[in-house]
C-alpha cells in the first residue's frame, strides 16, 4: 500500500473546471434532476443576516448608525464565495413579511408569515430604484449565473397579524380562539382541512405563494413542517406548480422519526405519504447523529433512504440534515471533529449535502445580547429572543461567521470530493456498508470503474477506537490515496486496520480495486 501522506485533493477539478463556461449559458432549472441523483450541495441562509453590515461588530444591526441588514442586493456580493466553495443550491429561509404582534424577537420570526403574495420589506434595499420583486429577481439571476439554484421556504403557520386580517384561514378552538401550535406562541394554526376535504381558502393562499416565487424564478420550494397538512393538500399544490415547471423541486421538512402532530387540531401526515403526494425529498433523521453511539444506527438509516424509491414507486431522496437552523452548532455539540465528520458524510453518503450559513467557519451562534431587553424593537417584543447555539431568525443580527479558516478550507475540499463521488455514482457505483468489528465504528464503500471510496468513522466522541474493516479481495499493496485521516491505517489481506481518534472520520480512494 502506498500514498498515505495526508492530502485534501480536488478530485473533481476537471468536473468543476467547466463551471465558469457553463454559467454563461442560458440557465435551465435542473435542480430536481440533480437532487434525485444526490448531487446537490445546499447552503441554508437567512437573507436578513446573510450579508448584514455590522460596522461596530456588536452583533446587532443599528440602522440609525448607517448599518445595513442583509437583503437581496447585498447578498449578491457573497455568491462568488459560495460558488468557490462548491455550493450548487441555496435554501433561503422565508422571504415573506413577518408578523409584528405577539412576536418573538425584535424583528419577528421568519416563520410568522403575514402575507403569502408579497416580499418581506426587511430584506429589500432602499438604496435603489428597483422594486422588491426586481431585487429578488436580480439576486436569483445572479445565483443562476454562477450555477447556483435557489429554493425558497414557505412557513407552516400564520402570524397573529394575519389571523386578524383573515380569520377564515385559521383553526379555532372550542372557545372560538385561534390555536397556538406546539409552543410557537407567535403563530396560529392554519385550517388546511383533511384527506376528505381540504380548505380551499388556505389552498388558495398557498397557490398565491407558488405563483409569486415561481414568477421570481425560483427552482424549488422547501415546506416548513410539511406533515401538518394532508397529503391531498400537497398533491394538488405540487401538481399545480409542475404545470408551470416540471423541474421545480419540493422538499418536505419531515422525518421518519417524527411521529406526532404539532397540535391535536391538525392532521399528521407521515413522511412516506408526503413523498407519495409528490415531494421529491425530506429531511430524514440524520440530525440524530449527535445521539447515535453505534455505527449500525447510521448505516441502517442510510439503508432506509436507499429503499425509498422501491417503497414509494418513484425516485426520492433526502438531505443530509445533520445540521439545520433548528440544530445546535456542531462545534457546541461535539467539537470540531463533529463538524469534520458532517462535512465528509455529506461528501460521501448517497444524500444531498446540506449546510447552514456559518457552519463552514465554525460559528457557534452565540449572541452576547441574547434574551436581554433591547433599546429598540420593530415588533411588540422588546427582548432579543434567540435560541442559544442556533442561527438567529428573530432579530436584525450580524452575518453568520466563525473564525476557523482551516475548517473552511476542508469544507471546500469535501464539497469538491463530493463531485468526484458523484462521477462514480454516474458510472453505476453502489453504496455498501462494510463489516467492522467495533460497534462504535461505521464503514462503507462506494465502488465503480475499478475505483473504490472507503469511509471509516468513529462515533465515540469521548475516546479513541480501533477497528478492522473487511474488504473482500483487498490487496495490501494496492494504490491507496488518503483524502482525510489523522493516524495512518494498516493494510492487510482482505482488510484495513484503523486507529481512530475520538470522533474521527477517514476517507480513502483505492485504485484498481472494485467491490462487486
């Protein structure tokens, strides 16, 4: 065996080399096709903070001091950075207006929607003659010019402000009051109906949303808490959108591990029925990685997702939801090793990569002013409400960014490696779990064209783990290229012996070796 010096190679250089040429061609939405092939690298952003200009670095945007929150126009300046890091799609958190009454945070939660057919004025620049719609279209065109697709997010519940304007859209309790779902005190529950009869008024406003965002040029729609509405509702809406664009992607925020309704006043639609209704993908349960202690837990979940097409009857996929805006920063959960593991799992598993703004630089999302009284507010809440360790969606706050530049370099390398892995999948590669003798360790291979990618990971984040990975007909003198590792493994006939640090993930390319 040879080539065990650690390298972070750009295996996809040839594939990426034509990107600048392709970006100048007429843009065609192929997001759905790419997503179903597990080749998309999605980056989640809050437009309100994405490129916020916090001049005094106090974490809060103070407009009276000449500071600027994130908006469609200043966001364009960050698109080259995302393209360079290998991002191929943006998931933009809700761009609709937010409620100001019974609000959470000084700007209001992005998910407290107050209108379905207009854009949030908070993310529209006042330094131009362009209308809000023109600014949004310009941002989307600029993303498309860089080969980046755009997914917009539609909230699940309405703000109290919207309830006062359109009470017929909402569920009422026995006292005639609008229902607060779960513990989300700033929103009220829509009355979307059931599988027997859907509410045409709610369906109509969702169609208005679809009309608006598709007119702007989006490539996909991500649905907040999709399981809170009946499958019949989604099927009609998805069919409606695909009459306009058959390639529009529909992503459901739902999971195989979520079993309960957000309120006794609404339905619960399981993930498989959502997929059967027309959604292309869902979140899966990859966010449970933080709780998994045995490799077989990760492996079994991948196998579940590998069986989606057979179960549903058409191609379906999942995002690698290891980290989302609802999850704690990986650095807080299990340190830097956890972030590295997430990067390389995204790069090598048969899933669509998914990251949150700030993840790539190790942002902990700690805001020193959190939950303190604010000197100024734009809602009826005068406290800086935030969820500790999670990206802020409630206030005009700083741009997400950590200071770990080495992590950012690894992020780029992992994304480049995903493009290499994608070429193997195009050549018919199959993802296969590998036998391993340590329950804390997982191992799997991707093999095609006489080339095999081997991944080994340690889910023990508190201690080292030794493991032997079985590789049928493996020759210890094989040409092995190390992509990511800390301690050089030992090759033996038919196996690889690994000595893994706490939470370590190792990635190798083995040439002239294929697993049948």
